[in-house]
């Protein structure tokens, strides 16, 4: 029987319940300070937080023999509406999980954060959890 990995059911349920995003305030992690000489804010520093509207599931075509894995990615949600930078904060032992997570983070769709009535760039942490079902 073929094994499949899926992002954690718990994260999926949180998305269904709260619907607004998987984005978390990253005050306890290293954040990206500037992109192209523009300040990158934390979610806690803006008037209206960025809202993730679509998050693709990581590809399951390249899997490992590991039963599970967790990858945390720091993502810059640029004021233009595009993901401008991704950086791994916590890697899995499985390099394929790491690669799939970074690829998925780059495909996030969102509404930009707003500060003083203007769209601004923010950095958020996004988690990808893999489990064998």
C-alpha cells in the first residue's frame, strides 16, 4: 500500500475554524528587517494583519521514509501582494520535507498588511507538518 503524507489535520482544522491565516506573530524569532530598503514589520506592529487567503499543500511526490516532520518557514508577505522572501527557521531531518515546505511557502496568496492606511510588508512564521496516514 502506498504511503501518503499530509499536512497536519490539526492545522487544517485551525484553518477551517479561523479561516484567516496560518500566519503567526514572530516576535520570538529572528525577523527580516528590510527588503529593498523598506522596513518589514511584524504582524504585531501593523494596524491590519496580513491575511493568508490561499496556502497550497506541500507536494507529496517527493517523500521520505520518515514517519513525520515539522518545518517552520519565515515568510515575507510583501506589500505588493507577492511573497518576496522565504527562510527556513526549523528544518526536518528529511530534506524533501524542507524543500517542499519552501516551495509551498513561495506560493502563498494573501491580502497585505496595512499600517497608517498603506499596505506594508510583514514577516510571518508558517508551519508545515507532515504525518504518515
